[in-house]
């Protein structure tokens, strides 16, 4: 994965720092969560957990994501969720939701950098279709 952004708001750095930030927002505690990091250029504006689900599902609300990104003035967005099952492959719902988010973000001039799936100790990039180890 190419260098993207830093670990803390206002900093810039590499993708491993970003993965570490999102990893801390998505603990391996058996609950599925959806998190996002908003950026302008290479600068982190804000990161947060946007939704919490149950052991096998979290609802991806595209409107909520777009509203938060616009409120922060983000030009770039990285989203992630975890799979408590430990299986990092995206579900059909993950793929459909990510496509929908990418279309909405593009219409708002926001770049969707990637959608990462955390399944300890692995992370899967939906953009590149590549799995790596945390």
C-alpha cells in the first residue's frame, strides 16, 4: 500500500500509521464496527467510529458518512470495518455498500481512498484486493 497519511490529526505519514490508527478504533472484542478517517490532501482531519453493530453485522449508512465528511471539509475518505469472525474477505453486502459509497463520494468530489476490512491479525484492502498482516 502506498504512503497515505499519518497517525494523528494534522500529521502526514505512511499507510502503516493509518492502519494502526484504524486498528485501535476497531478492537477485536467480538463486535463489528465501522470507522472512518477524513483527510484533506495528506492531512488527517478526523477519525471516528461511526457505527457499532453486533457480532456479524454493522449497517453502513452512506448518508451519515457523506454528512460527516462534508462537515469536516474532507476531500479524501478512508473507511474500515472489522469482521469479528476472523474472515477478512468482503461479503456481497460489503462490496455493494462500498460501490454505493464510492459513487456518492465521487459525486461530492470526495475521493474514497479504500475500504479496509480488519480481521485480526489481517487487514484486507477492498481497493486492491490484497490481504496483509497487521
